[in-house]
């Protein structure tokens, strides 16, 4: 049972909730799979860059940077998770060896990776450089304000939740601002995409809303109660959102620019993607 006095001392519910063996093991596996998945795709994105037209190669290279940054952050989260719990009487107790758990490292990583992810979008859609810079800045500003206000608010997820909710609302305002800016970039992407690819920006828009929308759910989840299942489910939601909005998002953008490179006449891309019209011609010439 969590006392109000104890709850007021620690900002994260992980530090005031004991976990069963199954809950602790599930949390460990979630974090391990999360950092492992990001590390596993670093070389994939770097290798894929050489199949693309030079103007698009930066897209998967930036994804590789995101994979490395997110992987290191999640590895740190996993290490703190392991250090901050101790098995006592068949239950994992928090604050082992005076070590507290925090999700703040996720927010620190988002500060690095989110501007990269948003800039990737403008690059992939082939926006002219002046417009690219302007659109990127207009997305990055609300994104950082969203992250930093959410970081401040998440330290209030114990107690009466006043701090959590007030700063959660403020963070949501910046999230809405960000959505508006992203929608503008998506609109430009639809306009600049080849006819065969105009459906891709539309699908990316809905994908963006679905995956980024998981974060506020995970943020607000502690209000359902100081319970081990809540702790595990929140780590699961954060990890699903991270993998979806970084790794899978990177794959989607990389496949988009691969198709765009092929349609623009870049032969290595056409050879790698023989389902495109140009790829079929190249394959036929090789006798495939």
C-alpha cells in the first residue's frame, strides 16, 4: 500500500509501486526489446542509403542516427530499471540501493530525435531548401515545447496529479500546434509527390496521428492507480510508440524515397525496387 507521504517524495510511480515477478520480468523484456530493436536497424538504414538518389540519402542516414540515440537512451532506461528494484520476499521492491527510476531519459532522447524525425519528413518530400528550413523550424519549435512541458509535468504523476494535468494540458496545446504544422508539410508532400506516390503522404499523416497519439495516453496512465500492471502497460505503450514513430516511421520514409528515386530515374533504386515501372524495365534488360 502506498502512503501519501511516500508518494509525495517521488515523481514517478515506478518508485512507489512494488512489482510481482511477472510484472518486473515483463518490464525488463519490454525495455530490452525496445533498445535491441533500435540497435538492430542501424546498419540496415546505413546500407539502404546507397540505393537512393543522392538528394534522398540523408533520410535513412538520419534514421540510423535516431536508432543509435534511441537505443542508447532505452538501454540506460533498462539499466536503471534493473538497478532500482530488489527481490524481497518474492516481490520486487523499488528504490533498491537508493536508486530511483525515471522516465526523464526518454524525454531527453525525444529532445534529440524528434527534431530529426520531423526534418526527415520535409527532406523526403523534396521541399526546396529555403522552404525545407522554414517548415522544419516551424515543426521543431512546438515539438520541443511539447516535450519540455511534458517532462516537467511527468514529475507530478504521484500525489494529487495537479501538476501532471496542468502541464499535460499545456503540452497538448503544443501538440495540436505541431499537428497543424505537420499537416502543412503533408499537404506539400502530396503536391510534390509523383502521381504514383501521392497516396503515401496521406497514409503517413494518419500513421503520424496514430503513433504519436500513444504518448499522451501513456503520460496520463498513472491516474488509473498505483498498480504494477499500470507500470508495465505504460512502459509497453511508450515502447510501442517509440518503435512505431522512429523505427517503422524510418522504414516507411525510406521506402517512399526509394520509390521516388526509382521514378526519378535513379537506376540503383529501380534495381532494388523492381515493382516500379522503371525497375521492371531495368530487370527486363538484365534478363531477370
